[in-house]
């Protein structure tokens, strides 16, 4: 299967409308990414004012939970009900949640508002990438999605600085209010200039399967975040039950028809494995900067920046290579780089900070090649009626892999070693690097089964 061609000639007016609508979508992605980074610097002030030190992690955890779990619902819903309507609904929920967060008077209020904000955030990136997949040809889409990666990277770099400045000069509440002007601008551009995509279809969502999938994935993510292993096991059982139901439904939440094909299945698996390796490692690299090399908070932040920059730059490079290099080759190069770099990291756990930073830049490059090329491959192989479900499924697989990777690597490193620092922490990180190496090696083996030609060319 392949998507209807997006390469038909556009009139100047149609091209202008598409450009304005895309600007709105990119603003929405910037808003989502900015919110993910700007709030972290404000949380100590939030905790002091609202007297909620016992609940420090919950505003982050509930945002991650609701944004991750709702993503497949938004994606499949947009396949059935249309993209524009659901995107605007998600934006309204996000902005309402942001305003309520800024006005919060208690920690319970803040946590509830963050849950609402995360629910809206689940729509923004998922539906934006799906709309881009419909509006643009493969080459154009690669450029737009690379630009989106660049916007995400820039917001990740400036977000903490902006959050600190707003907190120090105005109030922590403005770290939430700053979202409102960007969101209103994005809402206006999309509402006015985006032509409806993902037209309504005569289909009914598998609500029972969707409910079970949402409950199961939510239990797994929450259990991993809070280290409640019984809840993780229960969530996995519920997820298996959801999959059994989904396999028999004509319009399932999960893209079951696409997952019977090689390319989307490998894209899902590659994102799950790559997400587990990458996000599992970056959760503990700040500990390395402080507990092994003796650096401070600045060093902890600096060690992550090269990985983010590497991912962003390589995503942009991938878009430029699409004409000459098949997507399969790009993903294989990316995973090969990850294998080499994680192997190198296992031998450098006692090395200076700059060595790990340099290797981290290359790890980011590997992710930039592999993740974008797999997403584009899955979108090209998906039918128009499953584009939203496939896009959200790929992103969900990456996020779920990351949540699992963080939890498993914590077990490998050991809580005692995390507290002890020094040699014990370094050796614990070595074990985590070995696990990451195994995960990306498996992803590389799977990527070798991708067709050498892009799906629309085969």
C-alpha cells in the first residue's frame, strides 16, 4: 500500500495556504517542546510556594502519562473523524491546561491541570506529523519533519534558560502562561488555513479495545515511573487482552493491518528498541557528570546538549539525502552508528567528561538517522486510512520503549551505586551501556530486512 501522491501541482494560492497552515503546525510543535523543557527549571519555586515537596515528581509523571497514553487515541481518531477538528480540540485542551497550571493554588490543582495539559499535548505532535505526511511528498516531508526536529532541538536548548529567566524576573506562573500566545497563534493559523484532511469515514472505533489499551499502557508507564512492579505486570496482561480484541475489530485503535506488513512492523520495533536504549541512557548521564567526573549542574546539562544537537543536525541531513539514499540505508547507518558508539561508551566509563560528550554527539547522530527514516518509511507504507494510527503508533513505541529503558537501566545500575557515585556508579553505567548495545544491535539486525527501495518506488 502507499499514500495518495502529495506531489500534484499546487496553485500559488494553494501553496500559500499550505505554507501558512504548516507554520501553525510547527508553532504547535514548538509549543509542545518548549513546555517540556521550560517547566523543569521552575519546579523548585513551584514546590516552595505550593508546599508540595512530597509530590515533586507527579507534575512531570502525569504529563508524561496522559500525553503518551492519549497519543494513539488522537492518531486513530484523526483517521476516522478528520485531522483538523481533533488537532484544534487538542490545542484547546493544552492551552486550557496551561492556563490552569499558571493559576494553580495547590499541588492537587497543578497536578490535575498538568494531566489535562498532557492530554492535549498528545494530539499536537502526533496529528502534526500525520498532517505533514498527507500534505507533502516524501522529499518535501523529510524537509518539513527535519525542520520540526530542528525546532524541537532549539526549544530544548533555550527552554531551560527561558524558564529560569521567567521564574527569576516574573514568576514561575509565567513558565506556563508563556505557552498561550504561541498556542493562540498556532490555533488561528491552522483553523484558518488548513484544509480538512483525514476525511470522516463510516467506521466505529473499538472502544473496549481502546479502553483496555489505554488502561494497560497507563498502568505500565505509571508502574515503571513509580517502580510498582505488580502494576507493570497487570498492565502487560491488560495490554495483551487489548491486542487480542483489536485483532478482530474492523477499525482498531492499533494499526493492526499495517503491523502485518514488514516496514511498519520494523519501524515500530526499531523505535521501541532505539527509544529504550537512548532515553534509558540519557536519564542517567547527568548522574555520570556529577557522580563520576565530579561536575556540577552545569556539567550535567552540558553532557546532554551534544546528543540533542547531534540528533537535530542529522535529522536535517537525512532530509537532504532522501533523493540519493533509500530510507532503509539511512536507518541502517543510524543503528550501525549507535552500535559502535554504545560499544565505545562501555570502555570509557572512567574517561573525562568531554569524551562522553563527544560520543554522546555521535549517539544523537545515530538517532537522527534511524528515527526519522523509520517514521518516513512507516508513513509511506501505510494506507491513507491508517496514517494517523501508524504515525501515533511509531511515536508511542518510542515513548514506551523509553519508559521501559529508564526503569530497567535503574535496576542494572543499582540504587546503591547511584547514591555512592564514583567507581560503583561508573560500573553500573557500564552494564546499562551493554544493555543499550544489545538493544540497538537487535534494531540494526531488524533494519537489514527493510526493502532497499523506498516503498513508493518498489
